[in-house]
């Protein structure tokens, strides 16, 4: 029997909040090899890779939360498979702080270490993007979405969700050219999701026009 989706949303919000906290703890600290005796400015400059990884990863996890919130306002019921797909999505989200920390540490290392850590990072974010798509596909297929949802909007949301995996694959290809450049490719995805598209919350005063 399908059940209400509110508990799934609350649990997912808690996991994402913990991920953001752990990410700050992991990335916003001085590494053991930080220069000593050169002042605070030098120590901060030495950690620029960690700060870059933090900003980009915060943007990615923030985009995950926005997308999850916007998606689940259309889900009115859940079944066992949708719960499993959401858990698998959160599994990848929870691994993001680890791979982001690994990436920031190895951007100072050899080229092979840079590429390996960048590949692990993109694999993690690609995993969550794939399970977003699978969750939406399953919810549509099993009739778990709001009955008043326009089928054309549901298709438009599905097309938009495909944008994430495609851009992550582009970032993965760029890893083999320049790992830092691949990080900047994520900013493009974040910027695209900041532009209002299908499935996003409507402007104030138009909430009644969409279900949820």
C-alpha cells in the first residue's frame, strides 16, 4: 500500500543538512602541511583548493536539495521501490563530503592522483543524478504523482533531470584534460539550475496554479 510522502521528505532533509555540516567540517580547516610562520594570509592562500571544492560542492548539494524539494512536492504517495531509490540517492549524497575532501587533498598531488580523485568525485555526483532520474521515472510509471499534475509538465521535468547526468559526464571527460577545469564545469550545472525551469516553485502569488 502506498503511503504519504511527508516522512520521506523530512528524512531526506535531515540527511542533506548533515551532509552540508560534515562538508564544512571536512573542507574548512588547515591541512597538516600548511606553511608555518608565514602569517594567516599565507595559510589561507595555501588552502585555496579546499575552498574551491567547498564552494562548488556546497552549490551541488544545495542544488540537490532544491531539486529534491521541488520534485517531492509533486509526489503524493510512496511505495517500497521509491523509498529504495530515494535511499540510494541519499547514499551518494552522503558520500559527497568524503570525495570532495579527497579531491581537495589530491589536487596538490601527481596528475594520476588528481584524475582518480576527480573521477571519484564526479562518480558520486553522477550517481545521485541518475537516481533522481530513476525516482522521477518510477513515480510517474507507478502513478505516485499528484493526480492534477499536467503530464506535459511531468515530461518537461524528466527532460530537465537528464541535464544533470549529461553535464556530469562532460565534467568527467574534462577530468582527463584538467581536473580543476572539471570542477569549474560543475558551476555551469549549478547556474543552469538556478534559472527557473519546469518543476521549480512558481513566483509568489502563483502557487495555486500548480499542485503540491
